[in-house]
C-alpha cells in the first residue's frame, strides 16, 4: 500500500468527521500495488444513509486537505446494505480497509 501512516490516519479521521463514526474506508486502485508509482488515491467509503452525500464529500475533502497536502482523490460513497455497482464492486473485492 502506497500511503504513509500519516496519510492513512488523515483519511480515517476525515472520513469519521464527514461520514460518521461507523464509516468504513477502503483504498483501491493503483495505490494498493507497491510495485507501481504515482497515481491518484482511489477511496471507497461505506456509510450509513446520509442526508446530503455531496455535502459530506465536500466536508471529507476539506478535512483531509487540512491534514495532508492536496492531491487527486477519487471518492466513491456507498450506502451500507446497498447493492454494489461498477467501481464499488472492485473496491469491495480488491480494496484494503484502512
């Protein structure tokens, strides 16, 4: 996994603040492969139903980039118990829970 301990802690803290204490965050995509270089950070967040998902996504990025240098982050949010679609299936299958 190509994230530092500090980056992992920042992601988890930002997710708790934006999506709630029960949110589960997974890293997936190229950053899970130690043999690769570069690439954006692909994150999947599984949470309880949200009153405003777009606001929660914005809050997540704000909180995250208060803690680490801004970079390209692709964020997928899934409601707990929903049926996974597209990239959600990849995140569940290949992702690393942070």
